C-alpha cells in the first residue's frame, strides 16, 4: 500500500531542520563488532539537542502550524523525550506549550522539559494515560495537539535520520530500530528503503510493552493491557493508525527484548563506547547482545541510540546490576569467631586475593550460625567471574567456609 509520507516529504523536512539540528555521528561499535563478527555502527541520536531524536519531528510539525494555531498554544503527551523535543521547538518558535507526562516519568525528563519553558502536567501511570489527560486539556483550552508519532509531519521529521544514514553508510545491510508508537521506524524506513532498497530493517520492542507484533497479526492497532519496562521511551501500549501500515509494508521483522537484556545493553554502551543511553536507546544493542538479531559475518549493521535521557539514580542501579550479571560483583557468606579481632584476618585475605570490599555486614541469630560465631556477608568487587572463583578458592584455602547461596547450615 502507498505510505502517507513520501521521500520528498522527508527531504522537505530536512530543509526545515537544517539550522535547527545537527547530523548526529555514526560511530563504530568496536567491541560489539568484535564480539559478533559484523561491522556494527551506532547512530548516536542520544547526542542530539534535547537528548534524543524527537526534536526532528517536533520542530518539523510546529514550524508548519498556522499563525492562528500558534496563538492557541500546543499540547502534547509524552513519557519524556517527545516532551523535551516539543518544549525545545516551542521555545525556539515562541509558542506556548503544555506537556502532559506520566506521574512516574523520569525526574530528569520532567525537570528538563520545565527548564525549556513548557508547562508540565503529571497525570496517570503510562504514556497512554497521559494521552487521555492531554485530550481532555485540549478540549477544555483549545490547544493544538502535537502527537508523539501518529502525524505525517512527525514521521517526516524522524525520517531525516534515514537520509543521514543512507548518505554516511550507503553500503548498510541491516538496520535495527527501537519501536514505541512507530514514528521513528516509519520515517527511517521510508527514507532508507527508497535509497537502499536491499536494506533489511528490524524493529525492537521491550517485552514489557510490545503491542506491534499482535497489531500486525490483527491488521489493526491492538493495545496491550500494561506497560512495564525500564525503556520508558518506547513504553507505548498501542501503535499508531498511520505508523502500523508503514511498519507492515517496510519493516522486515520485529523482535522483543527483556529488561535484563536492556540493562546489559546500557552498561555495554557505557563501558565500551563511553556514551550514556536510556533504556529505549539501548534496545537495538540489547537485540544484538542477546542474539535476538544475529548479523551475518562482516555484515554492515547499524542501530539507533535513540535517546540518552536516563535518570542518574536509575543509571547507577543499572550499572550495579549489570556488573553483578557480568560477574564483577561477588556476594560471599562466611562466619568468623565472635570475638574482637577476627574480622581483620578475613579482610586481609580478601585483599591478598586482589578483591575490593564494597559492603560488609555482620549477621548473627537470623543465620542460625553457631552461637560462638558471627555470620559475615560481603559484597566484593572482582575483575570477572574467573577472578571471583580465585578469590573464593583463596579464602577457602585459608580455612574459611564460603557459601554463595543459602546460609542455614554452618559447620563449626
């Protein structure tokens, strides 16, 4: 079927955006390429103004409003990135903006949106809940709605990423794009399929909010009942009326990734490419790391790091959990005699093995340890899993009974 947005629409959007955005870098993912045997690149939209690609579609839409529409003011619902993109575009164009965000939207996104001059209303638990409130506000105040994805002007703006990809990487074989409501992948697919017709495009959704596969099977947008994922930027419970047919026509495959896979992907990008990405931004990397998408040897592959607006507290928890999954944190239970001076020799043995004590706790009655001993719980930082095993063996050789599981039956 014919799409609602054409290549010429995207090229026109590029002219509109020429002095508003910058062409984000296409960076080699060296470690990931080495691990998978392909030539993998990151399109770093996390470095774009407002921290995501959303300024592209937002500005392209707002710039095409009439003077009468601008005078009425605009309203948008967003989990965070569209909010900042709309707020920034509205600020540059002198338009009053009201943004409705979920009550649990990341604080960093709420604060950034307010800093850009928008009036922020917090309502509901999800993007879709915020959308309902935005429609109510629109009816009450006569605001002009700016949809996050289901608008041809938004789709055309996001499609400018596809133009940049086709120009900087004309031999691209495989492209992996995160999907929320579908505006990003729709615009990119229209542009890249027109310019690189042999390109294979795979969309990625978070397993905790993945309505696209069922919607494609049904032939119409079908909402999922809940949205539960750390990838709040793509936690959209129902794809768009405009975007779903484009996805059906131009996207070759859809895969889903679990939150634990997204956690490892965020950490992988931070640790190996020294860039901060949010959950949605890491979805494509998660698909590659988990094997959900497997490039052929030497296949030229790219994924979109679509956003970097992650809350600092969440990022710290993500990195800690990733380090635990990578074997960088070791949880050890043991006991020592319950009298002064017996903890120091244990700590010295840990140091001899080259491990670092992150946390240490004394446990007594709750562990059912012998009454003349006290339980010790240690979180140790080690180099990797092999080093962790070396640390355990060193402690055991010094006479300590080491337990990494339950702590109910302790030898004397």
